[in-house]
């Protein structure tokens, strides 16, 4: 009886943890709405929040495939920005939006693939590798825009895309595909198995390097689409565009309850819930008068605390799917 009571208590705690991000999201909305006297949940601000969260959501959706293996990818923002700039160059050279989108996707997938291969063959820690690539991409972003403040597409492109709800449609299609891949195919199971125990995965015949490469290719597609959504939102890419989104992606994933160590507890839904949490937190703090510098500090502290709490401790039995 005592064992059953303990087991029931464990299940209750697990369920509470699972629903905690949703409780936190609701709580933040209530608090910020009260502090801004209703302005936070005005129709205009809600639309802005949703638009802001779409870019982080699509980048986070792709990043989760990498995070599920126990690796961290910090180069999503830079990849999306650089691929978008090169795509804009292709558009100005040809006048074709289709070619622009294809170039953006190709460049983003190429960057992510090269990052993964360099890490594998030169045996560089993946987080360190993506940090190096992130800084290289920031330099490339400035170099590609030398002599100009930003790269732009015609205003009609962004305007028509917003009127047709293209960003939302693109995100929903990509998310549904990723949801099916992650939860309904062997690919998702293998990636989570690698995150739970790489040694066990290797012993069962799962090719670690191959699975990691597939995860980075999917992350590359997400980065290319993230660059496209950025263009659809603002119509331009500047020297600092998406430079802070790497922190937003990582913060979104861990705020939504997904451990950075990956494994069986990885969940694709973390992309949506987490991105909404980040957008609500950022927008709410700004609306109540908190400076952007303090917001950055708060986000950094939150990220450190959550990582410290979510990292799997040594000596624990790896989680497994039931």
C-alpha cells in the first residue's frame, strides 16, 4: 500500500510539472493584464504577441530535434538571418520570390549540415561548435550588409504575406510535419533514445552521427523558414536581426519543461508553449516599464536556473518511454 501511495504521488508530481508551463503562461497574462490595466490583452497587443512568437516557434520546433539528442544548437538565429540576406540577394538578381525562398532554405540547410559535420569529424563539442558558428554568422551578417543598414524586399511582399496569413500557414504546416516525424516515426524515437543514453542507442544499432545529421538538416529547414517569416513580418534584415533569438529559442524550450539533456521527456509542443511564454514575458516586462537591459539580465538568470534544475543528474536511471 505504501508503494502504491508513493507511486501515485510521483504520478501527481509528474502531471503537475507537465502542466506548470501552461499555469505559468496564464499567471503571467493575468499579472501583466492587471499591471497594464487591460492593455496587455488588447486585440492589437495579442496580434503582436502572436506574430512575435511565430518566428521563435518555428525555430524552436526545428531546434527540438537537435535538443532531443542531448546537444544544444545556438546558431539558429544567425543561420536564419544570413540565409535570408543571401536569399534577398538572389531575389534582386533574378526577381524571383520562388528562387529566393529556395536559396534561403538551401543556405540554411547547408550551414546546419556543415556545422554538424565539422563537429563530428573534428570531434568538437556540439555546443562549442554552434557557439563558434553563431559568432561567425554574426560577422557574416555584418559583412554581407557592409555599406547598407539592411537588405530589403518590396513592401508588397510582406504586406501581401501578412494579409494572406502566410506566416501562420507556413508555421502550421511545418509544425504538423515535425509533430508527425517526432511522435509518429522511428526518427523521433531514435533521437529521443540517443538523448536518454547514447551508449545504449549505439548498442542497439542506431547510427548516432547519421541521426544527428538528420536532426541538423531539419533544424536548417526551420532556420530557413524562420528567415522567411522574418521577411514576411518586417520586409528587411538588418545587421542585428535575429541576433537575440538564439536565447529566445533556448529559453522557450526549457521554459516549456523540456530538459536540455533531451531524451524521452523531449516534446515538440515545447516549441509553441515556450515561445508564447518568452513573448509574453518580453512584452509584459516592457509594457510595465522594465528596461531592455534588465529584461536581458532576467532572461539570462531564468535560463541558468532552469538549466541547473533540468539537467539530468549522474547516477539516475535514464528516462524511457512507456
